[in-house]
């Protein structure tokens, strides 16, 4: 009896959170990322713990058919991009940094598709040699892109500003238009672009909202908005998950010898 192809395996790196009242830190991510990846991309999700140097990065990457990078409370530590030191009270996650940044590079090297959301687009940029603005809202002429904590929780993910999609770019093709509305819940943003990245979308104030690695073997895209939130009702977000899932299926098929290596 022949077996039908299994769904592709997509890794979702998690954050390492330490609570003062708990003796051991927790590996954690939001349920929305896991469920939206599973249903929106039609894949099998697998959480990747933030083990840093204890994790065999190359072996982990080789077993994946896709890599989904989520948002997170902590910001990437600035020493990864020669940025100014954070204030002492800034939330950081060195274990996640040490896991995700090399994992991105390994996945790209292996031709494994990568999709980054919020912190995820920043991780892609830093992994490829780019830098970040620490606080966008303090820069002249920039909007306040942070989450509206004065709003009820159910309204914080409402669409808040338009983004312009690069003419002829992947996102414009997926959306069928050159402008869409998105949510915004981030304090940091891309400053210097990483090597090989191309801007796919901009906010009205010039903040980079989406990037694509142009010479990657497989789909490698990051978006600054929370595409996992209400994705079924947002055409571009829904299409991004679908195309990411298609790329993961292609990756799995190549590994199984069902597709030629391009």
C-alpha cells in the first residue's frame, strides 16, 4: 500500500520567558501563531525551543520544510547589529536571539522557506546583516506604531494605517492592489536593510512594512504587521500564509525527490 505525502513540517521558534515567581523559565509563544500557521498554510507546526548554542542549528534546519518567525515581547539585543545599548529595564531574550538568528541563515542556506511576522521581519533583517531603529516614535516624522494600550484588547488589532505595496512586487501581486490597510503593534523597525533584501511595502511615514529576499531559493518574506491576526478576513495576510504553505510543500517534495532541485 502506498502512502500519501504528509503535510510539510514548519518550525516555530519560541521565546524564553522568566517569571520571578517561577523557578524555571518557560518556552512560550502565542496560540494564534501556531493555529494560523497550521490552518492558514495547511502544515504541521512544530515549536522550536529557545536553546541557543545547545541546539544543533544545521540539523534542525535540515529537518524543516518551513520556518515561521513570530512576534514577541522582547526586542533583539542591539549587539547583534552594532546598535546602542538598551536601557537597563528593556526586556530581552538572548536565548531566542541565539536560536533564531543562526536558524534563519541555516534555513536560507538549505532552501527552506521563511516567513517572519513583526519581530520576525526584524530577525530576518538582523540575521542578514541589517540594523534596527530602537524607538520609531521618537524619530522625526514617524508615526507611533506601538500597540494602543488605551483601547480594549479586542480593538488593539484593528486596521490602523495603509501601506503602499511596491509595484511589480510579490505582495502587490498577491493583494491585486498597490495599497492595503494593516494593524500596527511594534516599537522597533528596520533601519539599514540586510543583504539581499528588497522593500515590498512602506507605511505612510516611510517605515518598512515588508521585505523579501530576492535571491533566495525559496519564499523568504517578512512583514511588520501581525498577519496572523484575523488573517482570514485580510486578503493579503491570508494569501501570504497560503503561498508560504505552498513553498513548504514544494520544499518537502524536493526533499522526497518528487520535484527537481532548481
